[in-house]
């Protein structure tokens, strides 16, 4: 089995969150989805597990954070071009997310923007040209 990352995210509205993640390019895996969770496949190695907040709470004894009030993680997503960075941010905004909660960063060799999902989780799509990065 390849090394994989499963990002578990608490969500207020599972159906709305599922539609949002489909809009930014994920595919729902029905084998691992039910009334409490949607398994949203980003790539062969990365899966976003969208969990209803009360179900998410069963996996921890700590309070579940409100991502709209505090940031606990920034999720960077590599893209193959600047155009793909722009496209995913626009798709996120069109699907109920928030585009560019902070200004885009353009360093020439690296281009990054930011979006939030409907629950406030922060994503940073980024394109980088490693050949252009100096030694």
C-alpha cells in the first residue's frame, strides 16, 4: 500500500461540503462514504474525509475547532501552472467558498493564492518552478 494522507475535516453541512469538494476537483468514493462522512479523493495518495461535526467529535476528546474563528492548519495543494492555481480558486469561490482571504503571492518562481471552504478550512494552491529557484 502506498503512503497516503487522509485529512479529516469537520463540516457543518455534509452535502454542501461534498458538492464544494467535487467543484474543486475531488471525486467522492462511495465505498468510504455514508450519512456521517464523505470520502473525497484528491489524488491516489490524498483523501479529504469530510465528517459531520458531531461524528468528528467521536475521534477526539478535545473540543472541535471552528475553522472560521481560528486557523489550525493551512493545506497547500500543488498545481501544474499559474492558470490551475487561478482556476481552483475561482471554482472554490463559485461553489460557496471564499477566494483570496489574503493577497496572492507572486515571487516569479512561485505563485500562490488562498481560498476557504464553506467551513473556513484554509487551502493554499501553489505553483512552483523549482528550476527557477536559485541555489
